[in-house]
């Protein structure tokens, strides 16, 4: 891995063209690859040779993007998936089996809550949801003998709660289990969780990494720092009879975690990204550092405007000095948090709906974190499957509006908000 600054890595890492080869990462739109001998293909399956044999497991375009993202996060390896949900699912079941338990912050995306609380429960994996603001002593009480991991988001979607990464890392490591952090909102431009003790990082690359709302995707990145051979993770440290009896910790060293995820779970679940989507993701990554700077500066100006407007009941943005999580945001994300803000309109849910319907530049979309300003009412959309108690636990009130501030001219964004507020 190079010593380039992260801005340079966004452009230069991943794909290294040779003499006379394309300067821009090509799309290898092929499901399979040709070899001259059966022996060579056999070595590929044995992982004794590097190469590509089937795009579900590996593809040159996807591989280049994986290398770039690993470099951006400061990890040793990465595996792209078809969506962020697939990334979180595989990241967890790569080390959790039926009968295992995990500790999860309750301030996470509603779809992830459903994945863990409903689908994983049906698979026999128990989940304890915890308040991320709880003390280390309180969190420790949730740990069980069969607890296998701790999971949280850097910045919670949509409540924007900032996780104390070092506190959660201490909880995990005191109990010899890994910390998995979903770093989607912050991106590695604003926060690199491995530097604060995280062991695995996930992303929905459909958000800021892609940046243009054109390509679904996810990624899992391994720090290479966790000791999977500590006796708690038999799936990694005992023979896998479905893959030649391979012992991942013995045969793959620091790459044990990602190798198992790829040759066992990606093989069986098939949640592979397309080469075309990987190509589009790479284009987004090349400008990630520029876009995040504009997203954050625009969001701060919009948040400051809303904080002074008498039609706004409250504003939540970690970049505001008045925000409860300002100090944590400054500690973990001194360059900015993200372009997402949340706020409430005086008049409650009815006023919020009228306001959103009156916006002209900002579109009502079930998406977040792309170049265009978008708005959503989470309680009735992305989080509508949650119970009233789950909504309250996740900090989602009936009047909460989530606005993803784009990279347009900020004066135009504020003017749009102003005209919509004038309709109330």
C-alpha cells in the first residue's frame, strides 16, 4: 500500500495499468475466464495461484475497486457485494452461527435493524440492541458467553448519533470479540474507524462512495488486526470441509476473514456485484474527497440557517456546536461528518408533509448521500416496519425530516427550503 494522501488514493489506488494498457479501469464484462491448462484452474481453486475463474467470486474490475477501498480505509483486504445489506449480512454470518449472540447499537438504519432482529433471529442468531450512549459498564452487562461481535454505525441513519468508537472498541476487545462499524455516512474521507479500534468496516457503496445514485453495492473491509485464532471463532480456525478442509487462520494468515467470506459465503449466497456497477463505483470514488468536502460545508450552512428559523422546532447535525455529539464528531471526524441533517417542523407530522411536498429543488426520494439534495420522512417510509417503541429507541420522532444535502450551490438549497417553509 502506498503512502499517498487519501485524496490521491481515491484516484490512483486499485488499478495499475502496465505498458500500453488502458489508463482507465476497464469493464471486464465476462462471467468466466480462459486458461491453458486444467492444472492452472485447479491451483486457482486451491488458492495457491492468484487469478480469476468466475465473476461471482472475483473479477478484475471488481478486484481493482476492492483494492482501492481497502487502501482508503487502511485495511488489508476488501470484498464488494451486491448491496449494503448484503455486506452487513455477510460480515455478521461470517463469524456468527445459530446459537450465537451479538450486541448492536439501536441507533442504526431501520433496514439493518430488521435484518438483525427478524431475519437473523430466524437463523438462530440472538441480538441485544443497546443505547450507544450507555456507559461501558452498562454495555458490558449485555455481553454473554456466546457473544461474537459488536456492531454500530459511525453516524446513525437517520438520527445522526455519533458512536464513541473507542468505547465500543474497548467493549469488544475486553471480551475478545471484533467491532464491526458501518462507515457509510462518514466515508473513509471523514473517518477511518480502524484507527480507533474497529476490526471490520462495512459500507453501502450505493451512497457517498458511488455518489450519483446509479449503482447498488456494498463492501466489507478487514483491518487485519483481529486475532481470529483466539478460540472463539471455530469457523475460521477449524477445517472447512466445504472448501478442501481449509483452515483459514492457518492457511490465509491475516486474510482469513475476507477469504472465508469470499470462498464460502459469496460462493453460496451469490451476492456479487456486477462488473459494470464496480466500474461506476470506481468513477464515484475518484471524486469522493471533493464531493464530501462540499456535502459537509453545504450541510453545515443549511443546519445553521435552520437553527435560526422560527418555523423549525429542532435541528440535529453533528457539525453544530450546539449538538450533543459535537465533541465526538470533532474527535472522530474533524474534517466534517456527512451531508445528512435531520430536523423537525413546528406543527408536527402534518406540517412536515406539507413542507416536503412544497420543495422544488429537493426531491422526495428513498435514498440518501448522492450529489442531489433529497428529503424523506423516515417514520412513514424507510423505518415504517418498526414498532412505535423501536422508533423511539432509534430516536425517530413523528416530525423528523431527513435531508441529504447535495453539492448544488448552497444558496439555492436554502432558498428552496425558505419558499417551502413560507407555505406553512
